[in-house]
C-alpha cells in the first residue's frame, strides 16, 4: 500500500513518450519543454487547468527495484498497437482541427 507500480516496465519522460508516439505515426517531431511557470500561466478551462499543468510538470518516476514487472511487452509495442487500432477504428484528430479547438476554448 502506498507504493507506485510501473505498468510499462520502464521509466520514460512525457517528452520521450510523445516523441515515441510521433515516431510511431511517422513524424520526426520532438516536443519542446515548456517552462513550468509559462505552462501554469496559460492553464485555463475545464480540460487544461492548473491541476493538469502541475501533473505535466512533475517527474513521476518509479523505483523499479522494489517492483515486479508484470508486462512482457515493451512500451513501444503497446504504442504501436494503439496507433494501429486508432487508424483502423477512428481517425486521429488533425493538428489544425485541434488547434482551432484550443484557440476557441482556451484563448
């Protein structure tokens, strides 16, 4: 009780995770880190608020030495499978659509 358990078998930063997803969908973009102060200053609305900004700024790593890995698949395999599922069952949101939504609801 009170311990964290890894669900992917490895520690990875949010920046590295997003870069992995980008590579999987065929993009070479690596996200830039936004300074915490700036991120908190633009946090508005019900979806992206101060709580979410705080979560994005935290380094949530797990000490794997005290945990027993339960997954036999790599995170890259799980991301690839997820992207394939979305491509087959649901179109991914295009960037310009997402940008219009963000501008309309948060700025």
